[in-house]
């Protein structure tokens, strides 16, 4: 019997031997790969269909996201409200997503309703009608949402910093506009759909408590035919055209009392050996609540409620982006304090106690991210779609556990020079 008077041994997160649960792979009759993580903890499942239909592949602005959104808004058999009622009736969720590289449709439902949901999902993916009235509603709603968001300094800042880093015509820097919404045509979306949402460009990721006949059901809905034909998707080469000027001040609201601050610089993508190392250094700088930026600018100076530093995870190129909102009168002081923290990391070695804390925080976060089949399949999806395997995952874990303060010091000296950063304030 356990002696409750004796406290259990405390173990650091870094002491755990983290294992990424392997997936099963099945191929449908027409060649579509299905990646599977099984779990019987709950009677739910997640099914995600992924296509190379992100903004990287569009020739007209917003076509990728509009196509992805409107596929669910009506077919040749049912109107948008009928499709939504069918989904709601079974207590399911069908979410869509359009990103830079890929577009997705994700189904969450109870295991017992999976067979009922497959015809609905099949109709959405294989038979979208792109009704003109739905496009008109979408255009009106999105323009209204854009008009509201353009009054917010943080929204405007996010749009501009990406344009400075990558160029306004690059997929990573391109932004929505009223004119782009007005220019959307159903014929353009239909053409984009037929080119990118094809059987041979589809990957399926499924996790949870799966019915015994799941593969049979998937074959019936998506594996029998070569739907939409066979399309060869060639990833276009698009050059980054970063801004030459480095400092920007925008007055979006002359009477605004708060400013959005962005300090960012380009950085190599995830395939570069410095990327996993920078994940550790970025966490120390501004990647968790006890970071250098939070301790200084929030806790000590009181300039902001929160300040964070993130490392973009884009495929072609990455970036380090420090972001916060502060009072109008302290925005410039906030930037100076950011540069101060960058210079300190360049000049001084990170104390071992702080590095130990960050190691445990990062490993603990990964342990939490792997808690459940849905989370595990997402980790595998990110690896598979980027042409990586479990070795990349384990290498990142090893770097977190073993990187030295001296290596971080060298990394800061190479990438944290203030003159390499773009700075932006939007009032």
C-alpha cells in the first residue's frame, strides 16, 4: 500500500524519455494515404483531409481562402443551411482551414456517428457548387470584418510587419483588401478547386476511437474513384522581397492611446540546423511567462500586460517576431528595452539555473502536446507535410536537453544584432 505520508519523488521534465507514438498507414484503393493514431479513451474521432491548396498556389489574392471557405456553403444537392443542419444534427463539427501551404477540412464527431457523417463530408469535398449568393454573403461579411479590424492597431501591425519581412506580393506578406474581395469570381474558385482538390493530392489524417469498418467507409466515400482527375501540383518559386527601410511608424488613429509594437527579423526555415537551437533561445527571450522580455517590460517597467517573441514556422523562410501592445507614451521606450534584452543575450552567457528552467518548461510543453491521439496526429501531420520523420522530432528533443549556454551565446551574437531587426509602431 502507498504510504500517503511520504511525498512522491519530484522529477524534472527533462528526465522523461519522450516517445512519439508511431502511426499506422493505410492506402485507399485509389492511392490516397491514410495516417492513423488509435485511441479508445473516448468515443470520439478526428478526421482531417489535407490538400496543397494554400495561398502559395493562388494566382489571384484570396482565391485559396475563399475556395476553402465556400466549399462547405452549398452543393448541387443541398444548400448551405441544409449541410450545416446535417452536421449539427449529429453533434459534429466540420472545420475548414486555409493556410500558406495547405488547406484542410477537419471533422470531429462521435464514433457512432462516423458512418452518418461520411456522405455529408463526401458531398462537401467532391461536390461544391460555389453558389453566387453564398459568394455575395461571404464577400459582404469579410469586407465588414476587415473594415472593423483595420481600426485595431494590432491587426494593422501584423499585416505590415509581414509585408516588411517578405514583401507585399509574397504569399507570406500578402494581405486581404476590399478590392481583392470584390474581384473574387466563382469561375476562378471552381478552377482553383479542380486543380488543387484532387484525389492524388489528398492526404488523410485520422485519430481517436475508430470504428472497425473505418477504412471501408473511407474507401466508399473517397477511395473508389479518381475524383476531380489527376492534377500535378508544382510548387512555384517565389522570391522574398523584404523592405529596405527598417523603421516604420504608422498613425492609424490620431487619438489612439495604445500602440502595437513589432520588432522582427528574417530567420532560416526549420530545415536549418540553427532553427531548433533558436527555439530554446527564443523561449528565454520571450517564449514563456517568465521570459526576459516579460520580466523586464511587464513586471519591472509595467509598460504592457504581455509581450511575446515567436519563431515563425513557415516552409520557405522563418522569422523572429517580438510583439506587444503598450501605452502610446511608452512605445519607444518599449523598443529600447527590447533591444536592451537582445544586447544582454549577446554579451552575457545565460545562467545555468535559467537554462535548466527553460529546458523543463519546453519539455513539459511537449509532454502536454502529446497528451492524446488528436495531439499526436497533429505532430505527425506537421512532420509528414514538411517531408520530415521522427528523427527530426527526437533531434529537437535532444537539442533542448543538451544545448549549452555557450552555444546560445554564439547564436545570440549571430542573430540578435538590433540593426538586423525591423521595428514598427502602429498607433
